[in-house]
C-alpha cells in the first residue's frame, strides 16, 4: 500500500489562472504520521536487518512484507527522510560519488587516518579497543601484572584510506530495523485515524480535502 494514497488532498489558488475560483489540487505533504512511541520503545516489535547489494526500500518491503508499497514503513521505522543520502548508494552511484568528491583514483586510495588494532594483555583483557583514531606512530604502555613489569607495544595502527572510510559509512547505513509484519496493522489503524481532516474550520471540504484561503478575495 503506497503511503501517498493515504495523504489527504488540499486545494490552493492557481495564481496562473484568471478568476477567483481556480484551484489546484495537491497532496498535503505536511499532513503526516509517525510511528507511535510505545511501538518504537518496544524492541520486541522489531528485528535487525541488513540491506544487501543495491536493494531499494521497495525491494526490501516486497521481500519482508510481500508488498513493495510498504516501503514507507521501512523508512518511517528508521527515521529516513532523504533516501538519496540516508539509504545505501548503489555501486554505480557510490563510484560516481567517490570520483565527484576525490576527483582521482589516487586521492580515493589515499590514507585518510590511522586506527588502532585490538590490543589485549596476557589474560585476554582488552587494553586498547579496535577502531580508535590515533596518530600513525601511536604506542601503548601498560603494567603487565603477570610479568610484574611495564610493557610498551608499538605497531598497533593500521591505515584507513578514503575509500575504506566511505565504504564503512555506507555499510553502516545497511544495518536497519524492521517492524515485524504482525504489527503493520497497528500502523495502518493509526493512519486511518490521523490522516482524515476533522470538520470545524471554513477550510474543511471533506475528510480528505481542505481548501486554502483565497488571497484574491482580499485584494
């Protein structure tokens, strides 16, 4: 079920036409719903999901819910507003993005920064976690109580290129949460309750139509 099918309409004055009663019909994109807090706060209603390859929201919705029109539920669940920047790029778009940003392949593969590898002591306890941004010549010293001596470890960094950095950012977008199919009905009930207009204003025309004020009447 496509999200825009549920958005009510609004009429606004057509400034390109003559006369006082020429209106343009459009979807009222400012009328929207969000997932209820009681759903969002209950982790049992969701499951982890990893986006694979060039899958789009409608592909995922079709695989998980059996309906590509439920792509908007996936976007709402993950608070995704701009699909172009918040959803993983296709491989071709990713390649184009790298060239546009870094200009040359040498720049793409240039070292951006250095990160630590995981360092543990003889007892298997983590002294330095993996992935900390540090200088290239970073070293770590700690007291080894099994040896009863201070220990210094060097060569604990690895280079991260611009390509690896951008790829990791894209991969982070691949880890999302999906509302379990069992609870989709709750979202649809909320839409049926919240999307229609309530009568009580001069703009009201029907449950699914409002008309904006006509400024020409006051000119």
